[in-house]
C-alpha cells in the first residue's frame, strides 16, 4: 500500500479508516448481541440455550426443605378393592408335615401388580339376518347401523387413538403406523390416519363454537402467535385462550389481517386482553389491554447486560410491585396505588434523560433510528396502564404465560414432524388441539372424549366441568 504524501491525503485516509472502523464496530456489536441472546433476555425459547443454559431455579441452602410438601396430593399406586385377576397363594402343608384344612384359609397380606394385557384388536362382526313373516310371507332383512358403513373398517377406539397420538402427542403418521404394527400386528394405512383427523375436524365444529362462546365471555383472554411451516410457506398459528378454554387458527399473516380475519375472536372480545405488546393488538379498542410482565423483564435484562442503568431500576420496580400484589391477595392496596404510579413516572423521566434521542442516519431515508432502550422506554410510557394492569386489577395476571404454554406443543410438533404438508392438515390440527387443550384444562380424559366425538355424542363433552 502506498502511503499518502500530503497532509490532506493523510486526513482523507484517516477519515475513511475511521468510518470503516465505526462500521465494523457496529457490525461487531450486532453480532455480539445475537450471540448473547438467550431465553432470559429475549423471546428465544429455553430449548435454544443448549448446554449453556442455567437451571431455572437455584435452591438457596435451607430455603426449602427437600421432599413432598404439606397437603401435597401424591400419585402413588393404591390397592384397588376389586382386582381383575386374583391369584390365591394357598399353603397345603405345615412345616411339621401335616396337611392343612384349606377351607378355613384367611386372607392375610394383599399385594397387587398393575400391568398391561397383551394388546390386541377386538373384531366385532355384524351379521345381517333375514326373517320370513309368518302372516304375509314377506322377507324382512336387518339393517346395519350408521357406524358400520363398509365391509371392514376401524372403530371409534382406533380412530381416537390415532388422532390423539398425531395431534395431542405430536407423533408423525409414519411412527403411528409403526407403533400400530408393533402393538396390534396391523399396518394401519397413513391415509386412514389422515382421514381420521379430517373426520374429527368435521365432528368438532359444534364443540369449537362452544369453546368460542366461552372464550368471548371470559373475564381475561390471552393471545399470542407462533410461526409454522404449511405447504412449504411460513404461516402463523394464532391462539386465544383462557384458564379453561383454548382456540387456535392458522393464517398466512401474523398481524392485522390475521387478527381481523373472520376466524379471529378479537374483534368481538370486550374484556381484558393480555399480550406481548405486538402493535396489531392495540387496534382493538373494544377490549382493555394488559402487557406481559415476563416479556418486559426479558427486554430489561438484555438492556441491563449492556449496562443501561435505568433498566435495572425499572426491573426492580416491577419485581417489587409483583411481590406486594402477591402479598395482598392479587391487588395493590389502594393507599399505595398513587405512590406506585408516581414512581413509574419518575423512573420513566429519569430514563428519558439517560437514553439518547433518535438519531438520523446520514444517507438513509425514514424515521431517525432509536436505540432498543429508547424504543422500550417509549412503549412503557405510552402503555403505562397496560404495564401496571396486573397490580390494579386482581383478575389480570402478571404474564402471558398461559398463551405461551398453549402454543408450546406446536414447536414439538414441528421438531418431530417438520411441517404441515397441506393447509387442510394444519387447520385440522389447530381445531383438534384446541379441543384437546380445552379438555385437559377441565381435567378430562382425552381418549374418552375423542371417542365420544367419533361415536356421535359431542353434547356431553364438557358436562363434567
């Protein structure tokens, strides 16, 4: 490289190198931020932390005693009153050689073994018989029921099992086929498994309407979305759920078009909506908004790791507020509420003085670029009452974890099966798993409930709740 010979050329070279250094430093910071992201300071799932992830809870010495807690409901096997098989262990001779009178034997100790019988398919044959009328001589033939439309078919138990394994337990169709062969000796067709899902989808239409009605009447609704691959393209699985019911739908879009679609419940929802501050949710003015505290905490953690001072202040503020709410039956005492809201404003004002204002980047169009801290601060200030809603209203939770837990199984489904090959398959899964999630929230037996669906008795699905 030839060095410059004049002062002007030296200055020009220095400025060019300084610009290059600034550019490389900016790229390095972005890469470091990506590498340092984890489930504690971003929206990345815990599974992405790999072997570096820390335990979710570190026990302090002497803080909590080991073992079961008081009033804990255990799940230990207990003796049943009427076993299916009873094997008497009857002694015949005494140790002295005398034969014993076994007619007067008494039961001493009882021990029971819980095991599975050899699995097999039970084949039920329906015979169509005919009789001749003794009065007029006409031949009368019996009729098959609607549940026996073909010469051979699988029954409701098989349909329920394949649907449960595929939708509730995320097993791919090929593995279900292999499992069926190993257990029962019948290689069930993959098409049969898919058809069972299609049939269950159609039968669940009325139940889904019942779920929607209950969700619209709920005091608090949780909403979230997650990306899924459908027919080779990115789609979004949207959820709207409450403590007792779950509804899913699949849409090509994530934001406004999806949330305002006819499948969405948000346009008709009038109560509290808990979400992660996605801007599209705020378009719905008919409901009251509450923000997920866990999302805010993660963003504040990421800022604190970059030594942004006010992030630690606000994080401590939220934790303190949450602790007070917990100690006061889920609501902040009215005497403290004005002070808490005033402290919120003071922290925001102090942070506003610390955070640099948005800066216009030379040569680029659009709005001035703001830091991540400034963007978060603007959201906290703009949606102040949504941030502290959990403290002022006892029915509002601190986090949106309910919706996130409802969405989590779709990630297992993707990791195991990869994607949905067709939109119909994705819609089938969304409706069926919404029903499965709702039934589990009511502590119902999934297999029995699915079987009742296939047997045409959907009216009593939630009769136990």
